[in-house]
């Protein structure tokens, strides 16, 4: 009653993959080991049956599959726990109170969290996105009931002009982060934004990033919604509505070029331009957004590894950006990008260097 055969099959096969990985970890290391590290990964990926491909190494394929399986297990178990416990916690007295929090049929907002019925019938993707666009601005979280409801959305074979128009409206939402997080949790991220196909479950082996590319990109958007550096916050608040939207989009798509043969800065710039052109955005905004994607880590690179008091360094850096607005936007994107790597990565020393470079 609570789940379909297909849903259980996906959960079970994901669990089996994780168990296989764990068995091989013990067998390779000849001791109990529950962490996949760089020393083990080459042999592990071979034993798991992966082979190097032109675009993806066997190690990357192995880790990508593992991340996907972990996501599948998390998705299934959190929803099942919610479904089973709701019967234990049910109190008939609360039914009358539901009316206070009802915003429309089958939708309830309580303490900034959106709930729905587990029996709610799925909508088409376009209608679901319209529903999300119409939500009150104070909705910051989505209950697992809504995550499951969204995951059953009827997907189109291809994106129509009407659907693209709706997605554009969605991207202009001020509270974009919670909606993007919902789409990711409900496994709709790629369906809504096909350009992200290559970054979903894509591991990062650079010794710096702590999350896969998709999670890092979404966390970058999250850090923008809750800026803790007052100086950066004042700069972001000085932007008008369209400029703020552009910064949000640059944060969300700054790593969209990863997972391709071409350098991800160049690939990302091109992908951003193509996507925003298909959404019929203003040409000047597209150029500015593409510039931010192309040079999203240039500010941190210059601040941390070059002499920022050198006139030559400053001139070559500012020549890339050309306008003061681009510099201000890049400063905010850089803050969000670094902060999304980990809680303690954006330190006072980093903040001081970036601020000095910005002022120079």
C-alpha cells in the first residue's frame, strides 16, 4: 500500500550496491573499513566492474553511482518513516485545526513548512511549477509528503515554450533556494534544468570541495540567501531585483560546465548563454551572467595567490570584468561559492583578502 514495486526495486538495488561496495572495502583493506578513500578507490572501481571511458574514469563512475544510490536510499527511507509514523502520531483533534493552515486544496503551511496529503494526485510538470511559483514567500521548507508528491509529477517528453516560460518565472523567484532544493530531493532537478545533467551525482576529486557538484551548486545558492558577512550583504542588498536574480543564477550554475572535456569555466559560460537565451532573458543580463560563470573563481584565485598590491595584477583582473557592477556581483558570488565548500572555509583572513582586492 505504501510503495510500489518499482519504488522498492530502486531502493533495494541501491542498497545492494552499497553493500557490495562495503564488502569490497573490507576485502581490499583486509580490515573493517566503511570509508571510500583515494587509496582504495582505483581497486574498488575495478572490482565493481567499471572501466575507463573517454569522458569518465572508472573511479568517477564508481563514486557517481555510489552517491546516486545513497540519495535513493535516503529518499525512500525518509518518506517511508514519515508514512509509518504518521499513523502512530495521528490525533483526530488536529483535523479541525488543519483549516487554519490551509492555503489551497491539499496544501497546508505550518511554521514556514509546506505539507500535503500522501493521497494527493500528481500534476504535470508545468502545473507543479506554477503551484510552486504561487506559494507564499514565507515557505522555506517542504515536508516529505510534498517531496513524494512532487516526485510523482508527470514529466513531458520535451520542454515546450509554455514550460520554458514557467521555468523562467520560477528562476525569478526571490526564495529560489528552497524550491531548487525540493526539485533536487524530488529527483526533478534534471527534468526542470536539463543543463545540469552532467553535474548530478558528479564527485569532485580536487581535495578542496566537500560535496558533489550538484550539492555544492545548491549550497552556493543557499549561502546567498543567508549572507553572514555584513559587508557582502550590503553589496547584495544594493542590487535591484533583476540584478539579484542574475547573482542567484550565477551561483546556481557557476559549476554547470563540470563533467565535460572542455575546461568547466569555458563550457559553463557557453551552457549558461544557451540556456538563458532559450528562456528569452535580456541579452545584456545574459552576457553579464556568462561573465560571472566564466570567471567565478578568479577573485579568490587572485586574492589568495597573487600580489594584490601590484598594479599589473589589479589591471589584468579588472580588465576581465570591465564594469563596477560585474566586480560587485563577482564579489558576492565568490563569497557564496567559498562558503558553500564547508562551514569553516570562509575565514576572517579570506574575507579580509577579498575585501582588500575589491576595494583596490
